[in-house]
């Protein structure tokens, strides 16, 4: 009986999905080490952060949205627009590099704030508004240029090629930005009033309002953060690609949502973990690394495997939610008895 109670407590824990995700990552990485000698090199692990820096940052913003039971489909398009605007400014103006970075960050943040305001003020479905935002940003990217704009600015190229030596390997500037984003976001969600308000709104918006929490401001801020993360992800992506192109970040919103859900974020809101989103991204990275080492498989197998994992985790979430409801009902009946 004691074992059953322990198991029930474990499954009911909000950290259960995250624990499963971490275990899955360890198993996949361990399988890679067992199958391929090159997997043991520390740089292979660091490359997961380097290659997926932009996705990690975007997944942070998506996680904020999912926690309040919202969604943001515009993140990939905002990333593409940021890459294009940055490339265009560096190629056609004399604006200093860091001023250009500040401009695109403000642009992405303002766009997220506008979307959040419209969604909250008029009580509209975030799916529709952010879908419209996706079309708008992708169209604006094409209006600026339908061709690829190469970034040849010496300062930006130097930043992109700079490597931070860790002794056993190295990280890129983009990877460091991604890791800092994870740390800051985890602190904000876990240790601030705003973070507690985000979880409360996701758990029950009406209850949060009755508690006197600033629901309107919290929801607008969440989409503002998502816009900022999309812009910051665009900067990290630009450091990898050194180009502006209309199709940059195509489908990235789905990869970010999948990473967050695989990392333990509930689609119904109220539960989500920034470290879980990171591990979700790393799982996608490990699968792609598997394919690279194998040499004969298409990169599309990553999408197939991630799609299967996403279905499994959504089913697991439904099971956990149902299990918690039954456990709560049983506990309530025992208390009445």
C-alpha cells in the first residue's frame, strides 16, 4: 500500500514529466556513446547548444505562452524578420552593429507586446492573432528582400566566429546567450512575483483575478517576453547563418512548441519548466546528431521521431491530468468520510 502511495505521489508531482524527459535524454545520449565513438567527445555535447542556440531561446518564450494556456505561432517569422532587418541594416546603412541589435530587439519586443495587447484586450484566440502575426512578419521579410542578404560586416563576422574556450571544448556567443536566457527565465518564473502570477493565470485565470493578481498585465507581458525571445533568437540565428533570408526559421514555432511540451509543459496551462524546454531542444539535437553520425538517414527522420515523442508526451499529460483528478476526488471523499 505504501509503495502505491509513493508511486501515486511521484506521478502526481509536477516534476514527473520533466523527470521522464531527462531520463529520455540520458538514454538517447548513452545509446549514442555506445554506438559511436565520436559521441564521447565533449565537443559533441557542446555542439548541441551551439547548433540549437536560436531554438533554445525561442522555446523559452513559447514556454511562457504555454504556461498561461496561450500560444505564439509568430516566433519563427519574427526570427526571420529580425535576421532580414539586421542583415539589411548592416549591408545598407552606417548604423553601428550594437545599435542595429538594439533596434531589432526593440522591434521584436514591441511586436510581441502589440499581439499580447490585442489578444488580452479583446479576448481573442491567441492562435488566430499570432497566426496573423506570422503571416505579417513573413510577408514583411519578403518585402524587404526576396533574395538572400549576406552579412559581411567585420564586427558581426568576428562575433559569429568567436569561440569561448572551456578547456575540453568551446561554446559560441549564441550558445552562451541561449544558456543565459535559460537561467534568467528560470529565475523569473521560479523566484519572482511575476513568475507566480504567470503560473496562477495558467492554472485558472478567473481565480487569479479573484486573488487580485494583474491578469491583463501578466498576459501582455508574457507575449512581450515571447516577442523579445524571438528577436533574441533571430540574433543568435544570424550569428550562425550570417544571412537574412525569407525562409529562415520556417517551422521553428512547431519545433519550439514540441520542445516545451516534451520538456514537461502542459498544453492546458499552469505547469511548465524552462529547464525542461532546454532538455526538449537537446533531445531534438541528439536525434539529429545520431542521424549525422549514421550518415545514410535523412534529417527528416528528426521530425518523424519528434512527432512520435510529442504524441507520447501529450498522451502522458492526459493520463497524468486524469490521474490527478481521480486522486483529488478520492482524497476529498476520504476527508469527508
